[in-house]
C-alpha cells in the first residue's frame, strides 16, 4: 500500500492482493517514519458504512472505506478510475481521498 499526502488530498494505492485482503475484512496497516522526529501510522479498512471516514490524529489515523464501493471497484478491474471521496473540512477546504488499484499490477496479472 502506498499513501501519498499532497495539499488537501490523500491518495491510497493498493495492488490487487491488498484489495482482496481488504475485501476479506482485514485492515491494511502502514507506517512512515519522518527521520527520528516521529512515525505516522495508518490503517485502511473496509466497512459497511456508506461514506469514507477518517479518524485519529496526525500520528495515527484510520480510513474506513465503504465495502460496496471497494467491491464495485474490484468488479471493474483493471481500471484507471479509482474511488474518490470528499470529506468536509473544519473551517477549511474539503479533503479529497483517492483510492486506486495499481493498473500496471492488474494488467500484468491478466497477461501473465
């Protein structure tokens, strides 16, 4: 799983194996060390909710992605079009969450 943060956008990119793990109700866990200053830990989980939800704080956060949206994405692989969610901000601009499955991984699987 790759997590990219840029401006007001969080992009999560997984391969097909990681998507399968999510669909089996197992959270994906990751962490990023910022030198010796701190480590950011994160989890992505499929839920029965209807909206993408973020919880936690800057050092440890969790993203809940609707399972039905993940299933629909899985059904149309390979696809360059992932999932996009807009999360309202607190007196700031909305945060965009992009959830993608690595297209190159998907194409390799189908050729191989």
